[in-house]
C-alpha cells in the first residue's frame, strides 16, 4: 500500500528514522539513509492503516516481513530476526566459504 508523503514522514519521525525490525538508524549519515531505502509497513497486513499498525522498516526487513500476518510488533520482529539468521547462515555456508 502506498501512503501519502505526510503519513510516511509522520511514521518515520515517530520511529526516529530507525528500522523497527533490525534497529538500523538511518539518521546517522546520508549513505546509511540512502541504502536503507526506508518504507512504512504494516505489522499486521489486515490490521488497517492506523498509526499503531504502521512502522518504519528498511527495504531488506520489509522484504523479509512482506505480508506475513503478525499480531504484534514483537512477533513481527521475531519473524524478521529468524529469517535474517537463516540468511546469515546461508551466506556463511555458501558465499563466505567459497572465497
């Protein structure tokens, strides 16, 4: 869902331009902000567009979370953390060891 710029900025400011899944603070420098490609996403895709169901996330975490239904932010964070851990393990097995 595409949100109006004013709504996105309200959520970004509330969350201090920080990904609520991985904690990446994009307010530190331009490159971090640029590469994070922040977006506003739903904790629960069917939970509506109220501010309490919307969070700031970096592109990678938003892609991981996608449309998985989560009842709480804590559940969504756990889902993303598990998927990131799986990705790290895959990287260490398949990419890092091949060099």
